[in-house]
């Protein structure tokens, strides 16, 4: 198979990697989750306030933009990323016609599909366990996520302190006497802070490796 044909899938993979390398997608999604978490905490203590409604609307708007148009991240990239390394539009999907792929790339694409199926199954199962076990489930998930992230950081030579926000979130959920709503809110906040932390580290590294041209 000609190299120009078999490289279609790899080109899409590189486009996705380029889109995420500066950390801005993680930062944007982290802000959305922070808004949601703070809205839940605020509404729990001020049930008649309209502030949580606006925060949730903004959070949903950011998430929808991330899924469908990515204009918010694109606006940020136009001012931070593109002046340094150039413009590249991410593909809508990594799926490529198998006839255009090598045998190894077809295997890689099948693995990607199974990962997505597993994520859907995991989200459904997590929702069930979060309702049944509440407090301890969120704490356990935070510790497990921190451990997996630390293992991944070691393998990819990322900073050892990368999973600290999730670890701290797990400690808070273990120590604090929270009810169901506070537990869920802290869990959302923990994930949001973790995404912001990851995005901030990636952005700092990107700016260091790609200084602005004079």
C-alpha cells in the first residue's frame, strides 16, 4: 500500500495531538466543570439564588461548544498557539475508511473503537455506583484516578505531581462529612481542577518550547 494512502489515519492522529498539545482544550473543559461544581455547592446552600442557573448555562454552553464547534478553544488558539506553530484544524473523527489503511492502522482503529465503547460502559456503571455508594465511591474513584495518572506520568515522563489535584480531592472526600450533593459537587470540582492543572502544565511547556516570534 502506498505510503501516501496509509498515512491518512496517522495524519488525523497527528492533527488531534496538535490540537491538544497546548493544553487549551483541557483548560476550557476544566472551567466548564468548575462552573458546574461551584453552581452545585452554591445552590445547595442558597436554594433561591439564580446565580447557579447562569453558571450551569455557561457550563453547558462551553461543553456544547467543545463537542460541536470548538470556537472558544479556536479563539484562544488564534491568540496563543497559531502565531507560534501555525494553524491546523482538527478532524471531526479519527475514523478512516479501512480500505485506506494498512493492516497495523486498521488494528489501531479497532482499538480506538473499543476504547470508546468501554468509556460509555464505564460512565453508565459509574453513575450507578455513585448513586449506590455515594461518598466512598467518589473518594475511591479520585484515588484510583490519581494512581493511574501517576503511572501514566511516569511512563510518559510527565511531572510526578500531575495527579495532585485528584489526590487532594480524594483526601477531602474521605475527611469531610459531606452529603450526596456536596460529594458530587466536590467530585466535579476535583475533575475540573485536575483538567485545569493538566492544561496549565501543558500550556506552560508549550510556551516554553515555542516562544513568540519577534
